[in-house]
């Protein structure tokens, strides 16, 4: 797809998120999204079929989705462990002990708002709840991560997604175009590796399937009419999609770290 068109298509995806009450946004959301939440436009893993304009928007949205973070408000939208918020990587990725993370998430809650104390009217600075035993290694690590974050102030607005590339947090077509232009220069198509003689045939086939977005994740199975929970079987996070399965899952990151350490 032409880079200019890709940047313009991302603008339409951004409008679907920011202005869900517009008639055309309502029509596309009700027809193609499986949720009433406008942020679903950025997390839907696979979209089978659809009109040309929908396919154009869906294929273009990655310029935005790869650089999103939550701005914290008073709502329960941003997930404490699994999402990027305040511009940082998801907290779960900092912990090797994912069982501990899952236990805390189950006992306290999944959202950032679940970990906040009720704020007095005299201050807007967020005070975090004490989670588990902070005398243990995991608890101390979490405490340090929260302390090292920039001061976050409570506000009366809902949690909202912002685009990290722009200072305003709003998607800009020109910035999106420049981002893709530089990325295309640095990206090399790895498709030739699939059929290299030194690569195991099953590994080459899997790489080919992954490059074309055909891994049978939970999100893709749902599109095929197979009813199943879209939950990562490794980290128990919501939304089993290809990108999460290969890169974002804490267990996948451990595998990549091990592989890089062996090189």
C-alpha cells in the first residue's frame, strides 16, 4: 500500500476511536467490531472480509496501534499489568514470575483504577495501594517501578488512548507518513528465510504462516466461527493475537532474551 494512503487510512481509524458517535463510525463499528468499545479498532487481531473501505482502515491502523499508550483518568479501561500506560511498557513484562502477577491481578483487579486509593479533594496526585507483601522481591520491584514513574495526577476524565509519537497525543497524517517512510528504509523482508536450505522445513512453514497473519490464535478462530476464549494460554492476558503470541507475551520476551543471549 502507498505510504501516503497508509497514513491517511490511519487517520480514519483514529476518527473511529475519537468520534464513535459519527454516523459512519457507528455503521462500521456495529458491522465489523465485536465490541462497543471504540478502542477495539486498535486491538482487533483479524478481520475477515468486509468492504474495501473497511479493509483499507483495518490494514492502515497499525501506524497508530504500535505507538499507543493510556492516559490515566478516573475510568476502568487501562489495564494495570497488560497495557502500556503513562508511556511505559506493560508492567507484566518486567516480571519473570508471571504466576505472582496473575495472583495479584485476580485479587486486586485488572485495571489501573483498581490500584488507586480514593483521592482526597485536597490533592490530585495518585496514591497507589500496597499490593501484596512489598518486603518480598516482587513487591519491592513493583514499588520501585511505581515510584520511578513520573508523577501521575488524577482527573475527572475517562481513561483515553494517546499516540506517543505526537506531543499532543493526537494522530497526525504527516507524522504517520514520516514514521512509515523511515521504517520502510530499515525493514528487510524476511520471506526468503522461509525456504532457505539451512532452515528446518517446519520452522520455515511456521515463519511463512506468521508473516501472512495466519496463525490460528483465539482471535482468528473466532472469525472462523469457532467459539473459544481469546485468552493467552501462557500469561492469561486478554486477546490472543499473533503479535502478542510472538512478541508481547512475557514468555515470548523471555524466549527472545534467551536467544539473543546465545548469539
